[in-house]
């Protein structure tokens, strides 16, 4: 990552930051826009915000469009990515200064792992948080999964609309609607869902040893972290054809219940990732410190897995050290010190261990200056 330019993004009318390799520390009091910068980087990497569910808050008050430009270095070649965010409309994107048909075509240009305070929801939040973690990592490893996700979500939306229409018609006494097209949507949902399920299963298997290792390192030897994929379909086969057949059969068996409730009840959109420490689930049993360590281990595991794939991602730690005790700070600094590019945000410079000293950027009055 060489350059980040923002126009009307969040609090910035305009900002340009030239980054360096190795560690960089962004310093400034709370509320000056440190997280806005890393949020923009995360948006380039995932086409989504780790803070909000919609794009509207990303556009500066009074503006209609926000623009993010990022110059990314790949094997000594620079690639420019530009995203234009206009809430209520499809995002426009350029890759290498040429427009692309779909914004998702830029995914894979910037590989980034971001750890932020919001990541505590990976451990304590709803299953949707953990599904998103898996799916974003899937896309980071294999950008083609962005299309798989989009296709699955499109079919799911159409299928739910058909079920909902039939449910509402019956509720107001308008009679039963023709649901024969559900068979077509079942076939499509099973096909796309099988690809997504197979990707998630393989990812969980590859991720598990990295999660165990990362938690053990962060928690100073108090290991026992494990992850497992949990599907409403029960035990899953590994083959794509078998997964498709299983999902298609389950949709047929759930048809009556889905018609009664007006929603799709079967598929990877309802699955979860089970996180455990020893014999107990993390959610509901882990202490605050253990939950933080686990969330951090999930991100470090993603980083290590990408590196094992031959991908050197940018690692971002957003206001993380202030939440950790001295022991965890030092262990984390030792774990990430060798990152080829590391961005750390903090309100107080002393929160960042000395081993991560590098380029310093000071944020104040809506500007970013080299310190």
C-alpha cells in the first residue's frame, strides 16, 4: 500500500497519505479521523465497512459522493484502485484507471487484515458476524468467491420475495399463490450454496491450526482455542455434488415450514462458526480478556493463512493496544513486528510498544501530517 487519497469520505474533505513499508503509527486524540482512514482501506479490500452496514454514513455531510483512491504495489508494480461511493446507487470503480463493469472486480487488489474494537462481536455477537469473517477471508484468498456470494444472495433474495408474497397473500385471505417457480430457485440456491459451503468448510479446516497457534501466543500458553463449522444441515460431506444434493433435499423437506413463515430456512445464510476454549464455547463463558484474545487470534490467524498462501497482506491494528494489558501488548508486538506493512492507530503514543516504532503520522484539524 503506497498512497491513500480520500475525497469527501467521512470527516475528510480531502486527505492524501503516503505510506511506507514496515510499521506506521497514526497518532491523534479520539474523534480526529484515525479510524476513518483505516475504514477506507478496509472498504477498498472488502467493499464494505467494519463499522456500519450501509454506505450513507461514509459520505461527508453536505456531499453527495465519496471517493477513495488507493495506490497498491504488487511485485514492484503500482496498481491504482478508485471507488466512487454514492448512497442509493451502485458504486463505480476503476482499476488501473480503467472503469470496471462491477465494483467487485477490484476485490483482490488490496489484501488487508484489519483488527478493530468492533471485532469483539466476532466472539460475542450473532452468527452473521462470524459468517462475514469467513466470507471476507474466502474472497481475500480467492476473489472469485465474491461472485459466488453475490449469486447466492441474489437467488436467496428472489426466493424470499416469492415466499413472502405467498405468505402475505394467504394472511389477508387472497388465496394461495403459485409457488411452482420455487423448484427453479431451489436448484439455483443449492448450486450456489454448495460452492459457498465447500469453500467455508475448506477454509475452516485450513484456519483451525492458525487460530489455535495465534491464541496460544497471545494468551501466553493458555491455549485450547478451536473453531468448527456448524450447519443446520447436520454433518456435511466434503464434495460439491454431495453438498448440492444435500442442500436441495433439505430445501424440499423444509418447503412447508418456509411457506408457513414466508422465509428461506435452509442454507449457508443460517450457519455459524463455533468458537471454543477447551470444552466450553467462548460465547457466554470466556472472560473479557479471553474474548479479546480470541478475537485477536481470529484476525492473526487470517493474516498467517494469507501469508502461508503466498499473499503478503497489509495488517491494520486500529486502537488495539489501549485495550490490552502490558503482557498482551508485548506479545502482540512480537507477533506482528515482522509484518511487511503494519498500520497502527492510537490516541496515546506510549500505548504502542517501542518495537513497533516506525513512520509516524499525526492527525489534527482534519489533516494528516508526518510526525
